[in-house]
C-alpha cells in the first residue's frame, strides 16, 4: 500500500500544480474535483499519508515530505479499488494512528450535535455558513453552533483553541 500511497500523492500534487495545500483543499479536491473517493475515504487517505510520513502537516497545510517528481504516475491515474477498499474500511487493515496533535474535533462535534437532537446535515450546513460568514475554521464554527443550541462545549473549547493556534 505504501507504494500506491506515494503514487497517489505524487499524482495529486502534479494534477493540482502546487506543492502545498490546506487539509480542506486536499479532501475537497480528492473528493469533488478528482472524484477519486468519498470525503470519509479522503480523510483516511490524508491521515494514512501523514502517519506514514509521506505528507507533512504544518500550520494546517500539507506538503509532501520528499521530492515526488521521480515517482512514475500512470496517465489518468486513479487510486486502485484495493486502496479504496482499505480506506473505506471494507478490508482488514491496520488503521493509521490518529495524529495525537490533531484529533477529529469536528467529527466529535457532529456526534455531539446528533446526540443533542441536531441533525448532522443541518449542523454541517450551519457550520459552513458560519465559517464562511465569520471567516473562522470549521471547528470554531462548530463550537458556536453547538453553544447556540444549548450544548455544553466546556470540554471542547480548549481543544479547539489549541487546534486553531496550530498546536
């Protein structure tokens, strides 16, 4: 899988024509622009690449940890079905460890919202609207939406603060 991850990341950066992208741009491009996989699989791909050292994360930006210009990439590359099965969790694989400095706070917020009677789709759309309107990160928008809906956000505030400051 490591070789295919390298090919996948090399293809991604060649197609994008950039050396650095935001985490959100990575996931959105892999999902909506390139149509390689679902958002969930793109998140797992990103985490696997960070955990394997193929991608380096710094201040919310992702870049390759090495020069990928010599990596052969097939024309019209798309990730293999095997890689997509592993990323979607339908094949037994060793999951990539979650980055300790970057827990999936927004995922936790979505679960907390659902547990408090807020539909996930509504929560996400409201968060996106707040993010766009205020120019804040999605986790900050999530905190505001949860707070405005009467959910106790005490345990999340410090973690979001740390995440926003870049750890």
